[in-house]
């Protein structure tokens, strides 16, 4: 799993747990819906802007440190070759 995969899984989980749509999250976070769609699909996404991630966390009322303090981001779950780039 890459860091982008982990971010995608975490955002999907939060949307499902809260019953929020992609469109609603985009509006709440003030980011384009295409950004949310690309994060969730993890398709064509080369990188994620920190400012977008902060806005998403703020909309979900999650501290950034807590967003990354999840099972998905355990170093044992992240492919080592993705960390070296």
C-alpha cells in the first residue's frame, strides 16, 4: 500500500462512517469535487496538496495528526519503496 492508498482508504472510511457524500465533503472543505473524486479513486493522482488535506480534515473535524494516526499509516502497511521517493 502506498501513502496515497492509505489516504484514499481513510477518507472513504470517514465518508462512510459519517454518511457524507463526495459533493458535500468538497463543499464543506472548500475544495473542488474533482479533488475528492481523485483521492477516493486514487486514479491519476500524483500527489495530494497538504492544504487540501488540511481542509478535508478540518471539514471532518479531525486533527491532521489524528488523521495519520490510523492503522492505514502504520509503517508496516506502507510499501517501503514508496517512502524513498
